[in-house]
C-alpha cells in the first residue's frame, strides 16, 4: 500500500486489531440471521510524511450509509463545545449577518443551529441521509453529498464561498485526503478561515487510545503531517489550539496561502516543537503501541471474566464506535456484557456490529440494576457518570477500560 498523501511505500505498522465490521454498522434483528461484513483493521505509518492511516479495504460508501446512526446532538458536552466554538469564531473573526459559515460534515445540525441563532447565513455539507434530514428539520440548508474538490468548485461558482468553514472530526474520515483538503482553498473567500478539529496522534499513541481506531477513521493526525498536507494544497496553518475533546484533540486554523494575511502564531511553532521532541517523526515513537494496547484489552477481558465468575451483572453505556473497537478486539459477547444502554433512538433496538450485544434504552439500566456499568465513550466519562448518578443508589460502580482499567 502507498501513502494516501505522498504515495510513499508503507512499511511500518502501528497496530493490527485483527478484523472487525464497520464500527457504526449497527444491526437490526433480521441481520442477526445473516452474514456480517468484516474488514482487516490495521494502521500503518508513512515514514515519508508521517501520516498514520488504515489499510485500504472499506470504501466510504460502505461506512457512511443512508441510515448512519451517529447523531452529534445526543451529547450535551458536544453541544456545549459547538456553541462555544460558534461564539468564539464570531468574536475572533468579526462574523456577522453579512458573513457566510459552512460546515463540512454538518451531521444533524448540532453546530449550525447556533450559527443561525446569531443571524448568520450558513449551510452544511453532509453525505448521510439520516443526519441530513435531522439538520433540515432544524431549518438548516444541507448539500447532501461528500465534500470533494469538484463540489467545492461547483459551490464557489454558485457564489457560495465561505468566510468560515468548520470541519469538526471529519479530516480523519476521508479516504482521499488530498482531494478533500484541496477543496477548502477553493471554497474559502480570499480572506476566509477554515478550522479543523481532530484527535491528536500524539495523545492517541501516548495514552494508548487504540479504541479510537476504526475503519471510519482513515487517518490519524499530527500537526506535523497536517501542515505538510495543507501546504501542498494551498492552505497555510496560522494557529492551533489543544482541546480536551475526544481524549485530546487539535483545532487547526488555516487560510488560503495565496491571499490570507494572518501571521503565523507562536502556538504553531510551539506545538510542532513538542511533536518533534516526542519523536513523532521517528520510528521509536510508534514502537510498543501494540503491546500496550494488548495489555489494556487483556485487563478489560480479565475484569469481565472475574465479574462473570463472581455472578456480577455487567452492562455498558454508550453504543460508541470506540466501544465497538474495544469489544470486538477483546472478543466480548453478551455473556460478559449483557447489553449497552444509549440515549440515541436510532441505535436503540439494534445490536452492536460484530459482538451483537443488544442496544437498549436508558430505562433498562434502572430495571436491570447492574453491578457494573462500563462507560464505553470514556471521553465523556464525567458527563455520563453524572447523568447516571442513580446507579450508585443500588451500589453499582462505573468502569472505564481505556487507557487503563479503573472502577469508581
């Protein structure tokens, strides 16, 4: 396989998680009687540009289907993050009713609803029919398509260029990262700004966040790799922020290289220096990740086996993609984790891909009174444990498996 960005031959492996179905391919009851499609889940690192990436097996059309079940608005923490983002960008870049905001991968309108509330023209680009419909129900204009350079050119020709483009947690999701990034310089106005949020590879490797690896994430990104890709496609990074979201993310600010006038901020050089110091452009940084991930998996499996032997009931909360990676890699089935509760009606009544554990509504937790509740989206531990505080009424405990097993 060759690198998605620079076409160098890929020879260095970060991790091999065996085979798994797409992490958001939730199953209906009828599908339990049919075969399930599995793909190898292996990540390689390019020693030319240091882009970490999955092997090519599953196309985007197989991963982001019309009934895609991930809806951003079911996380209160993420909604608060989006609302803060809109307010910050409006202040920093003097956005007003004469500005246009575009979100790539607009999902269910979780972010653009706050743009509309400020009276700013906006539209979203979203390929999945289920979330696009939810966004339209909020009164948001949606272009129902994958974002490409050709689409960006078409929209620009229709006088739909943007003062601000938001791209939250989508840069990692695109199979053709070169085509995707080149679209931003076409869709931005000459003085426009694009922001990109994505989990930071430095944190993923350093904190053994292997469960954030799944087929929908084609790339695992550092600022070192992203700056190189952006420069190649006419974008210039001028600022970066470190965020707590998704276990540690970056928000990268970029402008058109041919017309953007903002000077590069000190945070860019500082973060690049931090990545260099950690060795992100060396093979040593990536060694040992497989062994650490295996320890996390084995410790989690040991906990479940011991709880089972002791007659304890264990349930999960949050039918998250990262949870599906963990459960499938560990080989967990419903004999060890009886069900997973989730607030999203699009997931309720379905079964997790691969492990086929049932997804039920939150009321089931109160009825079942499990001894342990495993919080699968560990990045939302504070939100979930507060939401489920009633679990302590019957002496239940919460469990988080990544980056190490802990009970509280």
